[in-house]
C-alpha cells in the first residue's frame, strides 16, 4: 500500500521526493482528486518529478499511484460509516465507538468562518498578544503561544492567577490583545476577572471557550465557542484544539509569504542550536539560551 511504501523508503528519498511524500501523507483526501500537474503545482515541483516519485515507489507512473490512493480513500470512507465493527470487542470495541464519536464531533462542529476570520485579523493587528488560562488549560495556552511566536507574533503565556495578572496589567496597552482559553473544567472566574481588567485598560480581549455561558465568554470582546459535550458526558478538548488549528491556518493565510519565512527562520534557529551541542560545554546551558535569544 502506498502509505507503507512511502514510510519504508522515506529515509532514502531526495528532498523533493520527501516534499511529495509529506504532502501525500498529510493531504491524502485532496491528493485523490489531483492530477499529476495539479499535485506538482501544490507542492512546488514539476510534473516530471511527480512521475519519477511514483516510479521510485514501484509504480508505473502517477496514474497507478493515484488509483491506489483513490481505493484507500474509498476504504476509509467505508470504515467511517461502519460503526462498531463486529470483529472488535472489549476495550478495542469501546475505542472504536470513541473514534466514531470523535469523527462525528469534528465533522459536525459548527465553526463560524466570518468570526474566525475576524479573530485572526485582530490577532494579526495586535502589538503584543498575551494568552492566559487557568491551571488546567495553561499547557494549551503555552502551546498556542509557541505557535503564534513561530509566525513572528510577539506572544506571552500568562497563568491566570493574581500575581501574574498584576504583572500583565502593569504593562498592558490599548494595542495589546489578551486571549483567554477556557476548557470548561471550572467557572473561569480568575480568567474572567483578568479579561475584565484588561478591557478597563483599553486592551482588546478574546476568549476561546467550550461554552458561551462561562465567565470568560461573557467578558471578552469576541468569543469563539467549541462545544465539548460528548455522548459519554465527559468533557473533551478536541473541538477547542480544532478551533485553535483553524485560527493558526487563517493567520498563515493572511500573509503566507511572511508566515512561511518566519517559520523557516525559527526552524533554522533550532538547527543552529542543535549544531552547537558539540561546541558548547554541557554545563554552560545559559550560552544556548543566549544564542536562542539572539535569533
């Protein structure tokens, strides 16, 4: 099967072939509807490279590879609607049900494209972005801050406690943006108070929550809701992460060239750090931190 062939030969592929391999594995559904010329245009290579890549995997050409990709898509769609496969039992059967439920939540999630576009434009226009969350969601806030920083956006994660809030409110300006993430595991009182205080100082505020009734949702200028209700009754964070992913992709779309450049520079800085491992004494960790700060 084409996925196995790609994975088994990936280490031996040329850089251009790896671009094709990555795109096919990550966008299989799209590739099933692309011609060799269209695929080449999407990846940034010439059509002949697509043909040679297919032959490298053992196919006669792209047409044969494309037919196998289409068969794979049809099989996955059939599995998608074959809920609770009869051959599974025990834990595997329960996980099968969870997979079906996750697929349903993702497919049925109602995301307002206009609201997401507005949120992305507000983030893009901000002088600085502060991302806050209570303890249970702070890891998500840090992750989101990292992704925003990759795009060259000056971003700081702030834990929603009163000490951190005091530091934030001391420096916040009207051109800044405070984004609050609330997973819905608590009422979000600290986060709500922080949003309200930032608004009083003139800053823009945004919340991404699992319920429109949470305090952060009511306090923010704009709120994106990602419902977390599951059939089992347990809270979930998958749709919230999906909204963050949509925002991330919208930000890239606003200025694709600049975004790609910033991401490439960040990756190059990371490579530079890796190359320093043999040059910097193990005890001088601060030297690596200083190097990162100069990038």
